C-alpha cells in the first residue's frame, strides 16, 4: 500500500517504470480525444467540480486512462470525498501512476499522470481515509469506467 511518504519519494526522486509506453504527437492525441479530454489530459486542465459523469458513479469495475486504456484504479477503492471529483485511495498497481511536484497557482501539490502516456489525471493529497490516508482527486474526463457485471 502506497503512503504519502512513497508519493513524495516518487515525485522527488523519480517514478516507477511503467509496464509499457504510449507516445503520440499533439495532433494525434487531438484526433483521438474530444476537445474537453484533450484540454484536461494533454494541456493539464481541470473540469468544474461536480460536473464529471464519473463523480457519482458507484458501479463495480475498473477505471482506465481515456488516452491509452491503461488500468489505473479499481472501483473498490473509490470513495465519496465531497470534493467534486472522483476520488480513490490507491492506484490499481504501484507503477500505473506518475507523480510530479506541481507549484502552479501558488500552491504546492503533487500532480498525478498516467505513467504509460503522461496524461494529466489530477492531483493526490494526504487527506484521504485510512489506511493509506491518500486521496487521488481525478478528472472524470481523463478516465473511463469498464463496468463489471
């Protein structure tokens, strides 16, 4: 189980190696994604709070990267953080997520990205529920839900 100490270590000292890499030009990403998905995942944007379709989704399944289909989170670790964005306590595997220190807007945060294709997902914070204490705050537009029946 990852902890805030692990997250900070990755953000400062380097991330775990992904299982694979997907790299495309900006033009190729624009052809594959909606304008909103492109703005969020490739230009590091965000969606308005409580506006994402997956914010209130509670179906069983796995959440993948909208850009490259890499599995990122499982529905069993999703929780209602009341933040306005889908929130998770852990990635599906340690090397699924890439972490970078983010000092934009006068704040110090840790940005989370897909470790396979570098898509911006959101940020992680140390104010989640136990046992990890982590809250991965993710844009709905950056992920897809593969429902399990």
